[in-house]
C-alpha cells in the first residue's frame, strides 16, 4: 500500500492511484464502501455542468417548516455515534455516485457543483464565479444546505447535520481526526489526496489569534463579506484560502490536489466541515455588534442560483432565502465547547461617506502600474509620501478612533493554475516571510486558490483585496513622512520557469 505513504508529496498521479486502488480492491480489502470513489475524479474535471437541466424550469425554494432544526456541531465535539452517522452519510453518497453515476446528487456530481461555480471544467463551460466577491458567503451557505439535505435523505434522518471544523477554537489548530488517516482508509471521510493528518498542527501563518481577530473585527459588510466589485472579504482572504492550501499540502508550496484547487476542493469531505466553520463565523460576526450587518441591496438579496435538492428537484434559491438559517433553512450551530482564540473589540460606528457627505481627501495612490507589478518569491514594497492633510489626520488617530481608512490592493492577477498567498505590512519595508503577524504593521493576508491544475486559456483570476488600516496607521504611521506597503509572499509556490506571473496593478488608500 505504498501509494498511501506517497501522499505527503503532492503531485501524485491520479492514474497510478487508480491502478493501486484497483489492486487493493482486487486483493479483497474489506471496505464499507468502494474506495475507488475517492479517486474517480479526472486530473482536472472536464465537464462540471449540471446534468439534465436543459428545458427544466427551476422550482423556487420553499422552507419546509415541518423539518426539525438540524444542529451543526464541531467535528471535535461529535460523539462516537455522531461520527458513525457522518461516515454512513458519506458512504451512502459515494455509493450513490457509483451505483447511479447520473444521479445529480451523487458524490462526484456534488463536487462538480463547486467546480461549475469557480471557473468550470476543461471544456470551458462554467457557471457564475462565486469566489472573490460578496457572493462568497451566501453561495457556500446554499451549497452546504443542499448537500446536507441530500445526506439527510440518503440516511433517512432529518436530524443529520454537517459538522464544522473550528480551527478558530482553543486547541483546535489541528486536523479533525474523524476525517481519517491512511491507516483508516475505509473511512469514507478520508481523502487520499490530502496531506493534513489528524495531529498535524496548523501553522500560525495559516491560523493565528491576530489574523483571525483582524477578520472577525472587519467593520463593514464590504470588508467582511466581500464587495460587489470583485473584492474578497476578510474571511475569504484569511483564513479560508490558507486552510484549503494547508489541507492539501502542509508545506503549502504546491497545493495541487483536492482541497488545494477550487475545481476539486469539494471532492474532499472535509471541505464541508471547513465551510461549515466559515458559515458559522458569518453568523458569529453578525452577532458581535449591531454595526455588523448584511447588505440590504436588493441586487444582493435577490441574487439566485440553482441546485438539485434532496429529491433531485432542480431548485432556485436566492440570497434572501439563506439569511435566516434557523427559520428558513432549518439549521443552527451549537457553539464549540472551546473558546475562540480571536478577540472582538467594540469600536465606534464608522461614518460612511455618502454623496451628501463625501470624504474630504482624494484616495492616496501608493502604486499604479497598468502593466502590473510582479509578485515573485521576494517581498515587494511600494512607497509614497504622506500628504500634509493626511499626516495631521493620522496624528489625530487614537486607539478608540472609528474605522476609517482602507487599503486597497487591486487587480491581483493569478494564473488559473497557481495559488497566491501573501501578507501585507505597513511601514515595515524589511518585512519577510518570517515576520510575525503579531507586528502592529501587519494588516492582513491574501490567499487566492488555484482554480485548476493546468492553465486554461479561459482562466483569468483577478481579485481585489481591502484592509481596514485605521489602527495600523495610528500605531505605525504617526509622524512618518512616507507610507510604505509591503507584500510578502508566505509560501511561494514552486512554479517552473514557464509558469505565468502573479501581479497586481494598484495600491491606494481611501476612506470607508
Ligand atoms: Cu468555494 Cu472554499 O471554496
């Protein structure tokens, strides 16, 4: 069973894996389900389109209030019985994929739903991109909802709920053991193309009290959830992408399988526990402060997607349907039994610029390069002189100032087959990959996942990132004549000479 040991090195060849599995099955290994299901995916999914939808009119989603409220628990807090139920649900899903490959609810089809919404398969057909914008949270909530209901249906248990992987709870910066290791390969939650193991510790570059606190303290919906103009929200930037990358490859340099790549991420069952936690933290963020609110924009609230439901009915659900998890979707979260490692600090209400009360200053442009500034393996620093009016405003900032200043890094372009993972520091031009994120100069992390294993013509990955830098300015820019922004690659990917470059076009500071 050598191929299982090889998984620590990424770049494993799925065809060899299939061969190995074939012989394992032939050897009559006793398994509660057919492990080949874990490896039926192609190198890159070729076609992720939803099947059998031509000519179908989707049925609008309706709440079924007769259903019990499903209680999602931490994967670390599940009882033995609950873990068995979880395994039974995924075994049923994998078996469905094998027995009825054209059932739209089966395991691989479920995986392809995510692929469809993140760039699509090799055939160039894709749905709407739901990463890198204000669609990120609600789409994943809807996806998890239908996935969970399908699992309920398959095991005939309407109380079944997905667990969440609370990497933000004390002592839980590790991989949840329920999801298995190579000695437990009959476990339907195990994925052979994953490098994280129970007991592997998540490094502080991925999860730290400081970076989680920055995320959970994001002051506005634009900053936390992401914005309409392709700006990633704080959670998607950190730690969403980094946990994906680390799960696929704990060295983080070359996350080229399952969780590390958007096209295949949800072929690892732990995807749903990772996103369960992200979804839970959306609700937690809303509960932290009356200033934390969802968008009211009708454009956002009426935005809709289609999914197959647990009865294989092609269903349309809109964002307003997913905002009340308890009453509309019939699930809720049991808080983790451990405290969070992040802290929330209440702040004064930001004064948001309006047409009547525009902000005083024009944006401060730190860098602008239409042809792009390359971000290779070395840190890149951009510097600008601080104009006098801004200088005096910065000196007036104090620890209890309302959030006001936002740093934008825009048109971050990442080739479809590459990942990007970098930290951003203010006024610390010497920052490098070992600079602590505890430094007051640290303002956040950006992670962009590879979409696909091989670069496709149609793949274009361009995102913006926005950081609340009010506190950082008050701590590290008072009295400074210049302001510098340093982007520090955390785990530069091992890209060949032929790999496309990672670049960004604009860096500027404006106000909320
Ligand atoms: Cu749709 Cu965690 O990615």
